[in-house]
C-alpha cells in the first residue's frame, strides 16, 4: 500500500510507516497484488512501483532480458528524464548486473563507479543526478527473465533490509512476470503472423493475376502459330520439302507443349474461382478417369504402355466432373512425362471406406524424399539433371490437389517403393456422402 505526502510526490510504504518493513511481510503483501494485475503492462508498472516505494527510492526501472541485451519495459522517475520504453543496450560489460545475476541476489553500487560504454546517449542521459542503485535479477524457471533496478539521488545508501525487500519483490513477481512476458510475446507473434498472412495473400493474388495475364496474352499468338503450322502440314502452301517435314513436326509438337503449359497456367489461375461447395451432377468416376486417359494417350510414346483398370460397378460421385478430369489428366500426364524411358503407366480405381481411390503409378524417375514437400505448391517443380529437359512450370499437382480438396477429397503421394511414383486422388462416393448404404445384393 502507498501513502502520499502533502504534495503527492513521494510515496512511503504502509509497512514501513507501521514499522513492519520486513521481507516476509512485503512478499505476502505484494503477491496478491501481482497476481491480480489485469494486463501485462499494468503488472510491469506495478512491480516497478512497489520496488520504488518499499525501498524508499527516487527512481525505478525494469528491463526484459532479450538474449544479450536489456530492453526497457517500464521506467518511473518524477524528478528526472525517463528511459525510453523499448530502448536496448548490451548486458556485456555491466559488472554490477553480472554480479547480481551470478549471485541471484540484489547488488548495490554507486553510479559514479559505473561504466556507460556502449550505452545509447538517450539512456546515459537519464542517469543524471543519481547516486546509488540496487539491482536484482527476476528469475523464473531457472531463467533470468528481467532486471529490476531502483535508484536514489540522496546520499543515503541502500541497506541490507532494502536488499532483502527488493529480493522478496523480485521473487513474488517472477511467475506473474513470466506469464506476462509469454503473453506479450504471443501477442507479438500473432501480430507478426497476421502480417505475414496478409503479405502472403497479397503475393498469391499477384501470382494469380500474372498467370491470368500471361496465359491470356500467350493464347492468341499460339493459336495463330498452330493454325499456320496446320495449313503447312495439310499442303495449303504446297508440298513440304523433305528436309522441312521433320522441322514442321517438331514445331507442331513444341507448339502443342506450349499450348498445354498455357492451359495449365490458365487453369491454375482459376483454381481460386472453384467454389468450396457446389451442387454437382452425380458422375461415374470410371468415365472421368477413362476420359483423362484418352486425352493423355496421344502424348505417350510407343515405349509407354497405358493401362486402365476399372471395376465392374459404377463409382458415383457428386463432383465437378470437368475439373476432376483435368486434375487426373495432370497426374497421368506427369506419369508419362517423367517416365522418359517408357514403361507401364497404370491407372486404376478402387473403393475404400466410402472413398473412390484413383491411383496412377509409373516406373519413371521417382521423387527424392527431400523434394516431396515441394510437389503440391504453386510453381513447386522439382528440377534435377535427369528431368531438367522435361517441360513444365510446377502447376499441375497444385491444381489437382486443390480440385480434389474442394470436392471433398485429396491427392497424396504414396510411399516410395523404389519402383517409380504413385499418386492417389481420393473422392467421396455418393452413397456414403449422403448417408445411404448400398444394398450388397
């Protein structure tokens, strides 16, 4: 408790006024006050003010310990310049603080003995007129959390009892201050996280706009180029000389690859436009998977063997059939592209616990474990010496997973068995999604 004098400038402790100024009394008295503080800032100031009053000091300062620095949390000085909140200065070189921390007890000193090297001028100026100091570390859970310092301008030195009282206050404040510090750090982290989220969303919007613009601007010249190549191939401009026939075929193939990339860019840009929930027609996923295989088939080489394994019974699902087909096509197309030596690409669909599992497996280049986290990010293409020549911009799997998730499913990379790569696109079947159990008969 505090008693103000006539001018209200100097407070004295009630326990001191009653002759009860003992550490145990102070400890019991302040503990309840500290635990009842409504906010972290209020608690910090309360601890500092109790230290000033109970030790009969002119000035109080409490600083958080942040790594190798002290950070001013609160300052009280009605007669001098206040230390700016948030000011930092290094712990190193301050012998008084070093001794107090090593002992875990208050340490007394005179300001004229202090070395102010390395201290910002804004802080050094606040020491003017001070003669005596008493500093104690606030220790919680074995860690020095803060430093509590009281000072006097008068010639009277701090007594042993003052030291014991300050130590009792620091001990009573330790856990409340630790909770306040954690709360403060959590609030700061949440604010920083929110800012990062806003920035990330802004970057994603920019990426989407760039994708839309680029895909739109590239489609027209590609369409013109493809049209002229078709006319050349069909003999509109006369017979193609033998040396140019192979060149025209290469140009057509590369133009088709570029057109596929542009389509992927456009589809990925529009993924945000997919409604999270929508009313879709019930579609047999067997037909959706079959259509995806048919569209990839022309891009496979003679060395590839595309196999489609379908169950005899329908696989009904309420999904956006067109986008699901595009998602499957991306996965199958990747299986073909990343199997440059050919081999089997097997597409199959099975049911498991009410989910249709459409699996696409190949015997191609495979994916290193450290690269797997990149696969489903936008532009998250994994480049190696073995696949750097394969066209792609890292949008296919990102789009496929987004489509699956917005239709109630997901896309997963199966564990590597050393025999290539296998992806599974899962979607809920209608009978289970609507709570209807199919008649096994």
